[in-house]
C-alpha cells in the first residue's frame, strides 16, 4: 500500500489519464489482499488490528498536497470501513490526534498553497463524517477563522507558481475547498452565521 502511495506522490500534478482509473488500481490491490478476511466477526483481534493498521496508512495522507494522494486515501478508507460493521469514526479515532496535530500546529497562511488545500480537505473530510471526527474546540475554531479569512479575501498571491494561469487555478481550488469546509462546519457551530461582513458566494 505504502509503495503505491509513494508512486502516486511521484506522478505529475496533472495526471495524464483518468484519475479514477488510477485510484482503482489501489482499490483492486486492497480488495484482493483482504478478500479472505472477515472484518465483521466479533472476537477477532487480528483482523481488527489489521484493519486499524491499514486505515492508519491512509488516514495521514488525506492532508497530502497531491490531489491524487488525498483522493485515493479517502476512497481507500471508505472501502476499508465498508468491510466492517463499525462506522468510520470508530476506526479513525486511534489515528485522529496524530493527523489533527499536523493541521493545528501551523497557521494556514504559513503553508504553501498546495498544503493549505490538502489541510483544509482533510479537516473537511473529518467534519462531514457522521458523527464528526473533530470536536468543536479552540484549535478547530482558529482554523475555521483562518479558512474564513482565506475565502473572504481578494489579496491572495501564490508564490513559486510556474505561470499566472497555474496561480489562478490554485486560488480557485483554495477558495472552493474553503467554502466547502465552512459550509460543512455550520451544523456544529453558528459562528459563521454571525459574520455578516462575509461575502455571499
């Protein structure tokens, strides 16, 4: 699994083929490698631990700056969870602190554009789980405030882009995922309903 993820990380950002077909290769490997294991039975600690370990490979990668890596990781987690009778949150909780510590350690503005997008994608994934994997605390509120500021500003200048066109694409992607996160976070906080100065998208 980790080898395939490393291969994905070496692919160009503009994957020259259907990204779903590429991700399907990883899903096929997961399916073949685990088709003989019953993850739904009670009293099977070896199967339980294997599933936790497999999910632990993919969960940190949902914040990866490469779109194909975090998309593949999310789909693989969804597939692995479907093999059991437990909700996703139960399997992700053992790895939650490690992933969230990376998201809460640095301000978003201190990260490159691609890492900002990956980080916000990861938090969005955790928020939309039922029940949400993240708790409404000071760290999450700070990150949501940062996301709001990013979505509400016209003064975004990506550095190190190869062209103005590439920079425009990155800005658009960042704004879209910011809005998706803020929308998903509304059920767990009324913080943004009070932000009347925020642009109506």
